[in-house]
C-alpha cells in the first residue's frame, strides 16, 4: 500500500505526505517531506548495476543470520580499536 498527498500551507512550506505499509513487518507509517525537496522519482526502484550473475549469487547466499550480524559487529569493533603496542 502506498499513498501520497499534499498538505498545503498558507503561512509556511507545503508538505507531501507519504503513507506506506512495510512489506516485511506489515506496519503502516507516514512521513512528511517538504514539497520543494519532494521528487516522485523516489517511488521508482533504483536501477542497479548488478547483473543477473551477481543477483543469482546473492540469492544462493540466503538471508543474513544473527550469527553473521554478531560476527560483523565484532569485526567492526576490532577495526576501530586502537592498535596495541604501536608507537
């Protein structure tokens, strides 16, 4: 579900509202965007440069597991930590 509309304002900036339903969790949300910053192109899917071969490879990988998220978190901590013993 996707719905857009315009909130007109006489005294201040006008806004575009976007109401949406998350495809994953089914929650409904709404965001207001200043009319001057709004572009309908944000509703179109972005074209990716990944080819069919890359897409198939990602599909074979499957979803990211909680263990992979934790491993990534700890790897980032190690990268950002100050190296010990270096002057």
